[in-house]
C-alpha cells in the first residue's frame, strides 16, 4: 500500500453482494495500521451487517475502528438540502 490516504466516499445503505463486501474488506485490511482511511456513510458502523454478511462486516468494522477517530454528524444531508433548494 503506497497511498498516504485512502478516501471511500458514500458507503450506501443498500445491501451489496458478498464479492463487493469482500473487496471493501480487502482494501481496509491492506491499509490496516498503515495509511489513513477516510470513509463516509449515512449508516453507523454498527449497521454494516445490514449491508453485507455479518462475518465480513464485523471484520471490516473491527479494522476500521481500531485506532480510529469517529466523527458522527447530525442534521440534514448537504446534498438533500442543496437539491431541495434548487442549488444542487
């Protein structure tokens, strides 16, 4: 892994195929304790098992949260706000 920062933007709240979940896990595992990972999602990490098989979700979240800084936000989505005001 040569990148200093890996950005994964917008983990969808929709279920994914096992192969897709495994691909995300492989990226997270390859970067584990090396470069920084920035991941955004509308779903709390505790809900990742709703998206993918529980064993893959647990392993992925375990590696993501170890040594992590979690930033939880509240309020309306910026995208939704812009779209409903005609600015999106």
